[in-house]
C-alpha cells in the first residue's frame, strides 16, 4: 500500500536487548499483518479485521522518546519512537497531525495517533516498522515473531532476496494496560515497624531518595517530569523543570553540597545539577536501558551504572563519562542498585529472579547472594552503619536482606512495586509506590 518511507536518521550504536514490543493497538483487537512485492523487507501494513481501520487508535508498542512527529510526503503524518539500546519503531499514514511531539516521553500503550491514509497510501492502514541500529528488523510482538520478513524483491532490502512474499497473518494485541501509572508514594521507617505513611499527595511511577544533613529529599517521575520534595518544607512537591524522561529510571546523589539527578532520555543518560538550575545535560552515555539506573558518589567522584545489552556498564565523571563494560552479564534490564561500602564500589543486579552482588575489589565477579524469587523490575540498596542492605519486591511486598544476617530475605510488610532507600541517624527509610 506504500513504498518505503524515510526513517529519521540517528547515529548507529550497539543494539541492546529487544524490548518487549506490543502490537500498536488496543488490547484484544485483532489486526491483519501483510506486505507486498517491493514494499521493503520487514515492513508491515496493518488493517483491522473487525471493521473499518480508519480513525482507530494507534498505541506506542513500547515506552520511549518520540524523535519525530510530523509530515513527510511518503509517510504522511507519522511518528518515530526511540526505545533506547538502538531500537526504534515507526508508525506511518496517520489520519491527522499526531498528538505527541518530538522529545516527549511516551509509555507502552499510550495513544500516539489514529489510523489514516495520508502520504503515499492507497487506503487506511498502519505502516509499521521496527529498526535495530538503523536497520529494519523482523517485528516481534509480545515476544512472538510477526512472520513478515521478505517482500519478495531482490531490489529492496535489507534481505535482497527473490521471492516469496511473506504470507499475511492475523495477530491479537496484548497491549493491555502497560501505560505507566502514577501511584501514591509512601514513606516507611524501620523505627516505626515499617508503617506506611502517605507522603502528602505525591504520586509517581518511580522514586529516588537521599538525605542531606537532616533533610530527607524525595524525587519522583510523573509523566516524564522529575519532581523534588523535601521534608523540611513539608514535602511541597516542586517540578524541577526536567521533562521528557523515562518513567522508570531515576537516580540521585549529592557531592560537595550539590544535588545531582540522573535520568534516561532516548537511551541516553542525562545529568542535572542543583547549582545549574537543573539544566538537564546529555552525558554522552548511550544505548542504555530506559528502566535501570544507579549512581553513587565514591571518593568525591560521580559514578553512574547502567544496563546495555544485558551487561552492567560503569561511567565516571573523572573519565569524561566514558562508559565501560564491567563484565557483569545476563542481568535484568529493569533492576539495578549500587553503593559505596568501606571504599569499595558494589553493584546489585537481578538475574533469574535472584539478587547478585559484584564488588570492584574482586574484578566485578558477580556472586549469587541467595536472595531469590524477587521481581526483576525493582531493586534498592544502601549502607547503614557499615552493614549492606538490599531491598526487593516479591509478591507485591518489599523485602529486606542484610549482609550481617546472611542475606536472609524478610518481608517488611510494606506494599509496593518500586522502592528507593535512604537512612537518617541510623533509621532506615523506604519510599515506595
């Protein structure tokens, strides 16, 4: 129904693990996927099996940053989303100007437009592509290959093979409620039996926290915006001005009285400092997961940890943020924590539902802590009076394990799906949502 459309160019980078892309339509809808001779290998035209396609909602296949939202003569009204790690999706021929804009963060399942027939099109449909490091790739949905590969033409790539054209097939959307929700944030302290207390009316999809002096600082992400609240101002929640960030990756530290916030935008780590008006600057750290981020201050040096291609990477401010592979592999791209403990850098990850610990003084050898059965999507750690503490989620409940009790994992009774941890005067404090 359309020739190849121009994809907005981006610098090539090593691709990370394939995101869990979903069909770009509401949950339960069944759509026909097809291609035709000379279409371009891997390109898919999608039409609704239950009636007219025109005007039906188009949803983001996975969370990411919109890199293009506008018009081209071939694609008509269309959108490109950067999901980090070298992965992008494209959505063409929308009926009207898309409701999203370049630089905006969108969640999985968020509506980004409606099906139309603008541009070089012969009828209402969605032209859809997944690209890996700028090269078209077979689309997968909910982990299942689409089966739309060859367009049968030796003159169009990237396969450049002569026939046959991939057969059309139907697929039902499982894009069901993955839009990141902003949940009430609670504070729980070890001195009060982990009683959950709402932090005013603050909501967010993820949290980060730290203490400066006696002031507790809470950071949240709400629809791509970063907010700061402080206990000494009655938890008044103020927007920092930072926007367009991943809803699921946030880290904070302080060095020499300056507060630093780290976020991910389009697979790139950004740093904002309180002494620079929270101006959000690209560190150059690229190709990272949009769902895992950790930061520590180690001997006065700012250090950031990310996951790229299932591998933990370390970058430090004194090395120009050069992102080095630690060798820690096979980890969840959605859970990461780090602490500085007795002069040693320590990283915590989740692999196969089990928490692993790796230390800089042992060549980052990744050791199984024995903490098992945990969510691959949440992790926090801190050092309290020389004891290492790890916080995980299992069955919707926050669990605590300490190094001085053999990492015995105990249910705190605190509910939540995301957690950050800090301490004040020896009291352990959790922020959950």
